[in-house]
């Protein structure tokens, strides 16, 4: 990361730009409507032999922002214009003494641009003239040195103004600089690297010039689609997404036809490199998207392997939410004199969003969610879960409660996901249960409530979730379900968002009953006003005459029937007292620890050994994701997983075809090939430490999401990796030979589906 000596001599102090950025500013945001306000705090000009393109653009942006600030001050305090000019002239002199210190510091660290928010005093409302002038002075995409075809595509998509990160990164990438950008999902980073790449791209080649590495297949698909959108005006352009779970032959055909941009997950990219089907000899640009996520998922070795297979003179752009030690090591080793750009936001969540948390157990979550939906005055609702499996299960439970709900996850076809969002917008649907990845880019104004059914792993996913509500000047509600063990995570979110999250009690039975009575009364009133009840009035009158029953009793009976056997009035359940430690004395003597024989696989399942273990840092979610994606097996059809020191055993449906076995033998997890083979009795002798470190033996109930039996990683598999933690792998077996069993598809159907892709 040490800059070259010539760069040290010409280095200048970069102006600090104050940006008001929304936390959920997605790639598909309507930038023509909501844009960050920009002000310049300091501006230093140092004589230089020659200005680079990026410096000229940044200087132009700084001058533009200065004009904007002066215009606003002129409107609010006309008499201060002369003082403002004097202060502006004096500002460079004030900070000139700091230039030498900045240059000395630059010798040991990369050039850095910090884009951060700041406090700004309220100013009087703008006049129409001032607003027009401010709008005219902002940097637009057409002001940047992008190719005309790219600008046309961007403007055709409805975008006019670049986001903060786009405005900073685009000039440097066009200059050919390596870039390290600390930015979160939703800041507009895909366009930040795609637009300059497309502006310089040679479409007369059949070999890839650009490779983008992404941690998940969903993100890879999304980035490839963004490239296609921004290249809509570029003739002969082609991009391909390559990832596990898709048939190799489909990817072979696309690569043979020739592509300029390849977007892929590390494991599948390495497979193509080793097979000789991905030639990187002409590569000019490599992008590491969400680099910290790739490293968190165990892809460090894979990322480094890919970097070593690229030309030495390629340009590298690295995006990461954090710059941890591993990220810095990669930058030091593989990036050439990178410029470092940070996007920092102090105001994380909008003041229009009320945030509450309810402490509850995992088993009470679904009942609590239904109760909250009863007592809250909702419009559109988003419910976020951690896994794809959970979206289906929660949606089914809400549907049984009579609510208009649909699931949204990465396993669903893109058209299905789009149709679900359209139904929510059109009010044909009230609730969507989604994973974080599937909800990217979701912008529905009517969303009044966001429920965090499962707490996300970090603060950034939470910020993006909450940002889905409180839009277009409306009030929003964010509600979190937190277990006692997760209260520390709640405090972490409070620190990250700089907001206090109110802990509230679950709704009482009195509150629930009052809302149910109100809803029933409103329904009766609406039905009387809007429906023709003549025939039913005659029927009820006839029944009353024949039986002598009062109208009140008949109406009560009809209301009771309408509940379909469900209890209408809620009662508060007595809180269970936590048992003292002595209560467990009757459990009997515990089996001594040591080496134990594991249970045999269930009927229709075969136990396999794979050559990756605890010492490799593997998690059950990594294994489930890789096997589900590469073999085309549904996650619920994968049996118990037991992780040992140097290997792992996993139960899979019997009758594995040879081609699937060949794929799994070469599949890589956390940088190691699985080399799958059938397990022997020796492989199944459990170590004392094995059960407590990531093993999963299915020992916690049929549908337990309270931590997963046998020490399964509490985070589970990432929903975008095809697996999911905390699920029961014993149910829904399927047979590789095509014999269908309850709860799963036959392998023949899975195979034909993959081939049809």
C-alpha cells in the first residue's frame, strides 16, 4: 500500500466532502429524486506538474459544491456574501501549513478520500431560483468522462446524478488506478465500477477483459444483470455469471461464444480456470465485490489463487464494508499504489423510523408475529428471516392465520420474485417474508413495518432492512425479535446506528382482544354497507322463527363459526419460571466423554466422507451450500453432518450418480477439494471435541430453529449459499435413483431442470 515516490511528490490534500447518504441507497435508487447534499469543509490546492483526470474531476466537484454553499448562504443572509468570499480566500492559507505533514504521512499509507457526514445547521427554505441554481450546479453523469453509450444507458434507466461513491471512484478507475473502497451494500457501488469499466471496454475480443468475484450466486447474478443494463447501448457486449448450482455445460457454451465480462463465485471460477474453460490472459480489470464477505465465508485462499492467475498489470478494485487485517494484506500484496475511499455515515437510520425490540424465545416468535400484526396498524409489511427455508415456513404459518402473504428468497425464479414485489406494490399482497439477499433493491413506498424475525449477523444488514420503511415522508416502524442470548447484538446495533432501540413488552391479552373486537366490528360495518344481505336476512329470520332463538344468539353463533375453531379471545399465559440448577439432579449419570460410535444413517441415506475439517475452519453452512449448489440437492434432503479435526461425514441420498460424484470430488469448500467417498466405520468414530464444534446430528426436534442440534453453527448457512443452519436435515429425503420420497424432488427431475438451463 506504500505509494511510489513520484506519487508522494505530487500528492495533494483531498477536500473532505460532507455527504448526507441514505442507508438503503440501492443500485436501483431513483437518483433524480433523492440525492445527498454535498458541502466542502476544506480545500487545499498544491502546485503540481500535471493534474490527473481524477484530480480534475474532484476539483470540479469541489468548486461546484463551493458554489452551492455560497448560493445557499446568499439566500439566507444576503449581507454576508462578502464575508463568505473573504473566508473562502483565507481558507487555503489557513491549512497550507498542514500540507507538509500530509505528504509525510502519505509515504506510509495509501492516498485516502474520506466521505463522511457532518452536522449542518438548518437553513431557510430555498427559493425556486436558488433551488434551480443548486440543481444546475450538481455533477451529473454526463459531466463525467464516461463514454456516450454508457451515459445514454444510465440516463435511459432514469439516473441523472451519481451517488457519493460513484462520483469519487469513477474518475480514478478511468485513470487506471487501483482502488480500495470501504462501502456498504446499497451505496451504488456496482455502478461505481461497472460504468468506468464499460467506458473503456473493447468489445471486439472474445476473451474476458473483466472478472468480478462475488461471495454469493445471487450477488453474481445481480452484478451481471447490472452490467447488461448499463451496456444496453453498447453493440456486441456480452457478460456471464458463473456460479455453483448451474449446469457446467450452460456456462461452457457462453464462455466458448465469447464474453467481455465474467462475474462469478470463487469456487466456480477456480473450477473453470483449472478446466481451461476460463482464459484470463487478456484480463485488464479485476473487481473484488464484498471482499470481507468472501473472506468471512472462507474464500481467502480461493481469492488469492484467482489473483495469482491474472496478469500482473491488471487493474484491481476492492470493495469491502470493513478494512480488516486480511483485506489489508490482500491490498498490500496484490494492489498497486491503491487510492483508498471511505463512505462513512453518522445518521444511519432516519428519525421517521421508530425502532422497538421484544425479548422472546425462538419458539414464541411466530405467535408473537401474528399478535403484533393484529395490534399494529399496518399497511405493507416486510418480515426478514435469516434463511430461505424460514421464509417458506413463516409465510405458511401466516397464511394459515388468514393473512395475505408470500415468501421471497433467492431460490425463486427472478420472474416470481418480481411478481411478488409487484403484488405488494399493487396491494394484492400485504406481507412479504424475505431474506436479506432477495430483498436487495426492493423499494415499496407503502411498507409501514419491518419485522426482524431473525436478528441479522451484523449492523449493516439491519440498517438496510430498516431502510425499507419510512419512505416518501412517511413514518416507519421497525420491530426486532431478540432472544435473551442476543441482547449483546442488540447493543451492537444501537452503537452502529447511534440510536436507542426501545425494549417493549409483547402485546397483552387485553390489547389483543380489544383489537380483535374492533376488527370484527369494522368488518361487520363494512359488510353491511357494501354487501347485499337480503337472502341471508330471510334465512336468519326464518331460523329465528322456527327455533325461537333470539337474533343476538344467532349472530353470536355465526361469529363463533367464523373463527373456524380458533380461540377468539386471548388469555395471558403464565410465565414459566426458570428452573434452578438442582432441578436437574434427577437426570442420572451422564455418559462419560470419549470416543463414541455414531448413529447409522437412516434408510435411503448413505454416509460419505469429505476431506475438509475443523482445522480448516469449515462450518456446516459452507458444506450444505456447496453440496446443495453443485449436486442440485435440496438442503432439506441433506442428512446429519459431523465435523472432525481433518475430515467431515455427511449423509446424502443413496444412489449418487457418477457424474454428481465427479462434481463433488472437485468441489472446493474453504479452499479445499472435498474428494468425496463413502465413509467407513473408522471414519464414523466420534471424537470428544467433534460434537461440540460444528457437528450436526439432528438431535433438537423436527423443526428446531433454536440453535440447531449438536452444535450447528448458530448462523447457519448463508441463504445465498444454498443451505441454511438450524434446520432439520432428517425430513424430506429424496433418492438419487429417482425414487420419490416425501418432501423432496427426485434426482431425475433435478437433473433435467439443470440441463434445461
